[in-house]
C-alpha cells in the first residue's frame, strides 16, 4: 500500500479556490452607506469570540473580518459600541492548531485580536469616522437544543415549561408539553 503525503490535493484545491472564490464585497452600514473594500479607511466587525485557545493560560480572542482598508498590528481603531479608541497590539491568524502573528491584513482577511472583554459579537471598528455595519444573523443556542426524556421528571417538566413561557418560546412550549405528557403517561 502506498502512503500519500499529508498535503495531497491541497495545492490543487488552493489554486482552484483562489481562481473561483469571490473577492471581498461591499458591505452596507446601518446608516445606508456602502463601504467599498478598496477604501483606505480600515473597517471591520467582530463575528466570533473564542476563549481558552491557549492551554498555558486563559485567553480570549475576538475574530475580526476586515471589510476595507489595511490592518496593521499595533494600530489604533475606534470601537463603535463603546465609543472609545483601542489599540490592536496582539493580532494572530489561525490555521488549525497553528497560531501566527499578523503584521498586516487587507479586506476579506480575518484577524484574531486578544480581547480583554471589550468586544462582543457584532461590534464594529474603524480607523477613522463611523462604520456601524448591519447586524449579522444570530442563532440562539436553544434553537439547537435537544430534549431527552429518559431522565426527565414531572417537576423538571413543570420548571422547564415555566421558563419557556417566560421567554415566549411557544413552539418549544408545545414540544415540551407534549414530551412531558408522554413522559407522565409512561410513569
């Protein structure tokens, strides 16, 4: 049996991807302005926050998608939600388990910056002026929840039912009440 190298097909995929992938597209702000990716002003938004990526110490990384301009490590940007200036001193790029320092990035790139609790998902940054981008879709974790009926008791069903009623999750309330009724019939 012939063993293939670990990177078999990667070069072919990357050539295909760079040839057919879309270039960064203009992005609309809440004010109705269109931000062109070729604009000199750096703009970007946080789309993901990941904690504890380094086993040696607790850390938190905010992933920023660069929408326009040139990102440079150590640059100062205006944080739109907080209304204050932040310095992006520690910037990284991640490929699998490998972390490399990023000195510059351009529109379409994703940069991970160390976060001390300043960023939240959907936050926008700009080097000059304001750039509040339209909100990105959010998926609540309860939309992906799974109810397991084996260990569920009547008291748990009642408690969960009251929680879902307070959150006005009618479809979940209906499913939960059916599960609880089926479970109570089995008892």
